[in-house]
C-alpha cells in the first residue's frame, strides 16, 4: 500500500531471509547507501541478523543503475526463491522500492525487539511509479505544538506510504512556531501559548534544520506555511507596531477564526514579511513557501486583492514558488504558483480552483469534506471537528482528485494532501488516531493509478496493515467498516 502500478506473483517462489544475508548496493551514490542503512538498521533489530551493507550485489540488492524511464520515484522490485532486487534510477526511487519491500516482509519486521522467524516473502515482480508528484500531509503545530521528536514520528509514519511532502503550519492566531532572528519576539512572546492555554513552544533554527534534514533523508520535502494576512494574532500580539492602532493584541488560546489581519496599507507589514520569508527560505531547501491566504474575513476584500500579489512577490524574491489556500486565486498570482483546494463541493470554491489554473497555477487537492484528517469519523468520535461533515474511512478514500472539480483540467492537478488541524489534538495519540487509518488512503489516491482505486479490495489491504501498526505502536482507529480480524 499504495497499490503498485503492476504487481505479478511468481508462483512457486518464496524468498526466505537468512542470518547470512547481505545487502548489496549497486551504483556510486551516498544517498543509496543511506537508503540501505535505514532499511538494515530497522531489520537488524527485528530479525537479529547482521545484514552487512556491501558494494555490489547481495542477497538483497539495491541498485540505482535503472533506466531513466523509471523517473525520480519509480522502481522495479523482484523477489524470487534466492534473491531480492530493487532497481531505480535514483536514490529516491530506491527508497520507494525499499518502502514496498518493508511491507512485503512480515509485520513483525517493524518490531523494536528481536522476533522469531521465519522471514518469508512470496515471489513477486513489481513495476511502480507515482500518479502525482505532490503527495503530502500537513501538521498544524500552531494550535497545539509538536516537538521535534513528534514531527520525526509523523515523518516516519507518512513515509511508509510514499508521501513526499511535509507541510508544517507554522503560524496562526494561537502561536508562532519558527525562529526569526530579525523579529525575536515572535517566538519569545508569540510562541508562549496554544489552544487551551498550554505552554506552546517553537522550533529554533537548529530544530528546524533537524526536521528538514530528517525529512529529506526520507525523501520528504518540508513545505513551511506562514499564514497571512489572517490567522496572524500571534504576530500582532508580539509586535504592537504591526497593528493599525499601534496596540498589541492579547495572546489567543481559543479556536475561532477570521478575526485577525495584518494591516495591508502599512509599509512595515511588507518589511516584516520580507524578513520572515527570507529567513524561512534560507532554512528551507524545498522550492515552495506557503503563504496561507485562507479565512481572511477581517481583511477588506479590496485590501486582500492588494495584499496577495505583494506578499507573493516577496516569496518569489527569495527564490521560492508561491503556495496558498485556494482563496489566493481571487488575486493576481505569479506564474508557477500552487493553489491548495480545501473546499467542500461549493461552486464558488471550485471556481477559484479553475481561476487559479487560468493564471498558470497548479492545484493540490485537499477537499475538507474528504481529506481533512481532523474531521470526526462519526458522531461518536471523541475528538476532532465536524464543520466539514463526518468523514468515514470509506468517504476519505472514495474520490478521484482528477475529477472532483468539474471543468478543472486533469493536467492541472499535481497531487493531494491530507491536512491535520490540531484544535482538539493535544497529544500524539490523538494525532495518530485521527490520521490512521485515513492517511494511507490519501497516500494511495496520490500514488496509485486511477484504475487501481477500488474500495472493496482497498479495505482488505488496509485491514492487513493493522498488524504492522501494532508493531509500530500506532494508536489507530478500528473503523467499523473494516474487517480488522
């Protein structure tokens, strides 16, 4: 999971991993060797086998000498009675293939302690590549802060399902979460709160660099979001001069939206954003900065139409592509922008997605009534929200990103993302409960071909992930529509 493009069994072939096995790396690539070491580091623990990594072929061979036709993330995998071979054209493709190999091993391969064998894999040939280049999960660390270790846990679980973007919602009314040297009170003051009045927190530049590197080693690109012009109370509370009246607002620990706004006609607003985008861009190797743009209810519309192009120009100035929620499409956008659709089938929202495309923008699909992972599963879900409706595991899976918005060219859609807002999620157990088992379905919508998307077979494959999640200690929701037994 996600379902590969092609998967053919090799009857009468079963591979058994033995204690004498070696992992060979073909291709002169430091990154390929890191992929091998990541794989063996885990499997050594669960099997107790030494699994040395060596140049050349091995019992398990990981090769980056594959044809360029496989693409950056494509791979081929063959398991027969004597060997396993994963072939790709890049280390990233190799990582995706090794991710599949992990799923082919028994679930106990994910254990944190040594387990008894046998370690068998049925013979199979797989050829695989993603449907979309952008497949993400968003973690809202502004409403409730998550530590570096917790974000690493999110990366580990998301990368198991071939997701390749980690969107961090770093600023909002309730807290500012990333260090900005030129505006130090953003974290000194603005990071000191969260929903419910907790202590909040923030990422130092060293913390953020650690997250970026950890995600990058797992081929996930960090997409930082600085939400503007609304959702800005933490900044307005930190610096009085950003407010129209020169008075700092109080810190906010509630969950209402739409009450805050930067002052559009102040030069200082753009000096502030210039500094913030510059420092965030300097720390972010990915090519995108997300400037938010949603729910700016306190910003007069004419001001909003003035603000978005000016803010977008600052993102471009610092060498990044502009990304924003679909409202930004109402304003003029720079070429190459990405619009994130979060609508609920309303025509006005869909029209903004189409309008974005007429400006040369691309679209990432995150429909709130299907992809928002913080929505309750049913009326009895103990936490989460329900403003976009109840989203069962089946509903979160049964839609096609290419056809959801009538009149939107399929070629304009570059991927999907599952946002996880955190108003009610104050610990990782709740985060995992809301993300699993729905996040793997979002991942499959982004990776697998449309012809492979079938709820009946998907729910059976999903059920078989439970043993793996148990080994990983994932606090998942045992949805009643899945036969977990």
